[in-house]
C-alpha cells in the first residue's frame, strides 16, 4: 500500500543501509503520484471542471517538487502548466512555463511552452508580453505548422496596443516567411497593413505599400482587394494634387 511505502520512505533509520529498498520506495512513490496526476487530467478533460484542472496542475507540480532532478521534469512542468491554464489559473501556468523555459531551454516541451506563454499572457491582457512570446516562437520555430498562427496573433496584439512599427515589422516577416506555405494568409496580412499606414497619416508610405502589394500579389490576393488598392492610390494622388485646402 502506498501510504505504508510513503511512511517507510520518510524513516531514515529504517532505510539505513537499505539503498535498494530506498530506491524501490522512491520509484513506487513516483509511479503513484504520476497515476494520480494522470487520473485528475483525464477527469478534468472529461468534465471540463476548472477545479479538477487546477488540482491536476498541483499534482504535477508535486511530482516536480518531489524530484527536481528528474530527467522527465520538462514534461512534468509542461503538464502542470497545461492543467493550470485549462483551469484558468493563468499566473500559475505562466510560472510553470517560465520554469520550463529557464531550466530546459532545448527541450521540445520548451517550444510548446513558448507558444502556451503567448496565449497565457494574452488571456490576462498582457498583450505586449504575449506578442513577444509569439514573435519568438514564430521566428525560432518557423518550420512548425502553427508558426504563422503565432505571428498572425502577434500582429493582431501589436495593432491592438498601437505598436504600429512592430505590427509592420511582424507583418513583413510574416509575408516573407509564410507566403509560400499560405499565400492567401500572406496576401491578407499584407493588405491589412494599409490601415496602419493610413492611421499614421503617411500618404507616401501608404501609396508605396499599396503599390508593393499590387506588384507582389496582384489578382492573386483577390480581385476585390486589387480594385480597392488601385482606387485608394488614385484617390490619395488626386487629393495630394490639389494645390489648396479642399
């Protein structure tokens, strides 16, 4: 029984000179804790119960704390972060993902944690930090299928907080990196930059951007956008040619 094994594991006098038994008890404890966490994770996913997700996160954190040197702790920390995030314990999730990033930067789980951090910061309206994590993920793991989603979300957040230059830089990176994989998304991203330039009131930059869009995407970005691009250019040039105040 696990309780008995746990009691023996905490008795240094009993374990003195019994290294093999101590190792066995430690292994039994780890297996029991893992089963408990897995059971909570399954129940939480089935019930969508936030409290059970939070308990699942705590169970995985207990596993991590019981053996901080375990080779499996990158997976343990990610599972803890995932459960906390699903349980809406966002600050706890962020702590787990940051620990994973700090101690296991080269782990495959660290890549997943980076993406998860972007979502977590976005969930609590820390849009600048969310953007930073999503940008880092998209650039570091550009070959992953969700990399362009990450950069697209980063652009959305940058626009939302009014960080126009970062939004422009991110969009240009997005178009350059992902146009071959997702030309429709690239065209959409490029065209959406028009509103950023217009907001800045820079007519020359807006016209230059639209001409670049026409040159790069043309009708491939949609006939409707092509018509709008030409119309906007014509309208801006018409207004700019007026010698006096309209």
